C-alpha cells in the first residue's frame, strides 16, 4: 500500500484568508462577509433526499466519528452547493422543540474555523442537520491513513492553532462543550484549511454518549460523572495534540509515562525526523501534558492554548493546500460505486457475503496460495487438504462452527497459505458473533494478499460489527479503490 500507515494495530467552503494567525473576532467577521455563510435554513426532507440521491450509500462520507445508524451523507443542492447531511436514528431527539432550538442555537455560530451548521430538517420522525461540506476529508485520514506524504510539521502546528481558535470562539459564544472531540471531527476545506465539525456542538440526545466506547481516551472526570465540562474538552484537545505529535492514536496514559521518563522522541512521528526543532517538539509535548492533567482545574483554557500555539507557528505565509500537498480549490469527487461484495459488507448482510464467497470459490488464490512444504503428497499435506475439504463442505452447508474448526486445523498446519481460507473463516466468525476474531482473519488475508479488495471489504464488515463505523467506511473505500485500479489494469 505504498507509504500508507497501517489502519489498525493490535499492541467542507473555500477560505480567501491568508493562513496568518488571526484573532477570533477577525475570523468571525471574515466568515460573516461570505454570502455562503449567511442565514440558517429549514430544509424539507424531500429536498435533502434529492440532494443525497435518496440517501445513497455511495454518498456516505467517512467522517465525524459518527456511529451507525446516525450517518453523514454528501449532498448537492439545486444551486450546486455541496452540503453534509447528518441523519439521526429515528429514536434520537424525540422532542421536536428541543432539536430545533439546539440546531438553531448552533446555527447562529459563524466562524472560519468551523464547518458551520447551515440548516436542519425536522419532519415527522426525521431529524437531520445540514452543514458546510468539507471536501478534503479528515485529520484522521491525513494523519493515520495518508497515501502520498505524511502531514508536515508546520501543518500540524497550524491544525493545533486553528482547532484551539475554534474552541475559543465557541467558548466565547457560550458553546464551550464539545462532544467526543477526535481526529475524525477535524475536517479540511476546499483550501486545505482545518475546520472543526459543528456536529459535536449539539447537546447530547438519545442517540449516544458524549464519548466513544474507547475508555483509554475518555477524560477521567467523565468516567466518574458522565458529564462533559469545558475541562473535558481540553483533555480531548490534549489527545489530539498527541495524535499530531505521533501520527498515531496513543493512549494518554502511555504518552504520559513516556513524558515523565523524558522519552519525548519516542512520542514523535518518525516521518518527522529532522523536520522540526527539539524546542518546538518539547513545547508541544509540554502543552499536551498540561491538557491531560488528571485534575480538571490544572488544565489550560482555550484562550491560553491559542496564545501558546501562536508562538509556535511556522511557514505562516504558505497556504494550507501547499503544505497539505493537495490541489487548490478541490471540489468533491463522485464516489466509486461499491461492488456487490462491498455493498453486502457495508450493510453487514452476512448471508449475501456468504453467497458471494461461495460463488467466487478459490479463484482469487491463483498465484497467492503458497505451498511451503516440498513434500507435496506426504501424509501431513494430505491431512491438511482433507481439513480444507471438510471446512469447505461445512461452509457450503452453513455449519459455521464446524467450518471454523476445520479451517483452523488447515491454518495451524502451516504448510499452505490461502487468503480465501482466512476470508471464509472470517465470515464464519462473523456468523458466530466473534467480530474481533473476524477482523484478525481479514487482516491476515490482507497480509497474504495486500492488493486483494475482498480482504478490505471483510475488514470493513468486522469493523462495522465492532461499532467502529468510521474506520469501516475508510476501509470500504480502500477496497473500492483497489477494485477500480485492478479493473483499469485489466
């Protein structure tokens, strides 16, 4: 996969402003001058259905860290304006008045550092939010799943400052609480400038908790009280600083241990070696450490974060799109349609996945399955081939418990490697509600056959089962891209 970092480890409008450091009031005024940001619209449901091509799965965008069934879609209005539409689960926001009041309150915010909320829809059981569309994906994508180049040090410092400015602006407007601040909620606009998603500013409804299920990244006081405070948001900002420093999602406890041991360089992204000064790195580490203090009162506020980060800015005259290595004025691209297998995995339709894998058989193993034993017809090899035959028979009969047993015997034999066997055992695990084991097998299939789209599709299915919807959407897209490249070569 070239320079792309591993996704998993076990262990949206253009800015005409120069990227110089701006005061929050200047940022707000600049935003208000833009006709695209004026007003807040009550959209009709049919209008949004049309804009998103009937809420097509092809228009789902992998961002915001949203959990299914609360899905974000890319949409295009009749005036050709691109929008992001978040559609809530029907059980969320049962109080119509509460939803409208909350949406209109967030919709009053207008700032160049936000992906602003520009409207909503409340018809029957439907609850939808409409925001500016950010075409250049998420911080998570550019930090963890980059393809062409790692994010430059100067851009990482700019992201930190712009995010702090966004939080300071929100705090100054009485919206200091932000729910589940993470790298998926930082989006990049048409000019490559980072923006904070407005969706996290909505007060919690019945659709979920304020923080993800990964307790290692949850503020300690939230664990005790279940309540979000401004200090909790600063803690989450600290985890984002760790992301920017390391290029990985490091648990704060582990990072703090390294910091206490003065192992600062172990925190730093190896891709950045030689591209930043030790003083700058140390200062950002120190700031992250302050944000991650156990006692909320010991953490800095958003205003002091802006002050500290302003002095660290590098290459302020260079536009963000240059630092990011993306074309100027990027416009949304039409997503590649999902293949039948990709579609089945996106819906977690295990029956359809089984039918497709059974139909395809082992044809994708051509040139991939490796015999590691020279003695082809020894008793051991014959036993392995028998295990595979028994496993395939059970898989065909949908006896997935037996299939797991026999496929495991084949794999443990170690004389042959087959990505299809891993794929079939992966589905068998999913059928038995064992998603973690299924994810392991799908990843093993990718190790054996790195350019095999099926391995990515099955990883997505396992991730959906684990509730990791954002990573699942990313992996689904990777599989689709691989399939498209393969078809173009053929």
